[in-house]
């Protein structure tokens, strides 16, 4: 049994199964916090999201599209046109370390009319941290939520202040169940309208498979989300 405050509970979106609602939570809460509550995203702005095929990155592009933005998705491998449309991605770029991510930066600048994007939501960090900053135009904002590989990064400080950029760190661990429930309530209309869609469920596990499930997740054995299923659950 798990006890949570009454204020930490909300009805799930009517069109989502319990499994879909379960996989939507963390990714969309993180995306909303960084994009809307911290980054103050505005309709009409252009947003670039790294890790765009993942749960947070795809939530960022969907929310931005839902709220009237233009979107650039970045990831290390191509994804289908159908998946790009599902994730609300207007322009998709592959991050190539072999060219020091120059093609990613150039592609983002072309899409933004050379002005640079308004907002970069970096779900990868590490080697993509500075390239993301280079995609930003004047008064651009960047949110970081993690750092893959090297946790120490560097960037051109003169370029940073000449462009009057802002950098934000977002950590969902600072938000309790009540705060997260309030965010999920704000997202519910997007799910019920079909504008927002949870990440695909790649695999289902039983609780007695927990060790295997976490091992496969850590190894990157599958793309998409994993859930624990309960045969006695009723929707």
C-alpha cells in the first residue's frame, strides 16, 4: 500500500489507459517544468529539444507545438516521419559527434532564419551542452536536466553574454507529489484533445521481473518505455 496526500492525486486523462498514464507522468512533468514554469516559453517561439526520441524530449516538442511554438528535434539516430509528426517535430536533426555537432547547429540556425532559436531544452548535456548554446539567438534560454558522460562542460563566455543568454537547471526531485499533480492537471486537456501523446510502451514486466527490467533499462536494451503490469488491475 502507498499513501499519498489527497492533493497529490488527480484523475487520469479519460482517453489514456492506466499504463499510458503511468508512462506519461515523469517525462511530461519534467518538460512542463523546464519549458513553461522555469523557461517561460511563449507562443510563436522556436524550441530545440535534444533527446527528442526520448520521453522528456518528445514531451517538450509536443507541449511546445500544443502551445503554439515551432519545434526542432535532435537525437543521435533518425526517426520516421510518422514518429516526428506524432511528437510534434517540425524539423528533425541528427546529432553527429563526427563533425563536432556542426550540422546540428547549422541546421537549427537555417530553420530559425539564421537568428537562432529562442529556447533549447537539453535532455542530454555533456557533449551537446555547448552546441545547444550555439543554436540560441539573442535573449535565448537553455534548460538542462542531466549530463550524459562528462558532467563538466565549457562554453564561450563572451558569446554567452553578448547574446544575453540565460541558463537554467531543472530537477524534478525538488517537486513533491502535490506540485506534480498540479502540473499533470494542467496537461490533462492536452492529452484529452489528442495534442499530447505518451511515449510508446516497449515492454511490460511483472513485479517479480523488477531486477531484469532495471537491468534492461540500464543496458538500453529497448527503445520506448517499460511498465509494470498488474493482472488484477481494472480500468
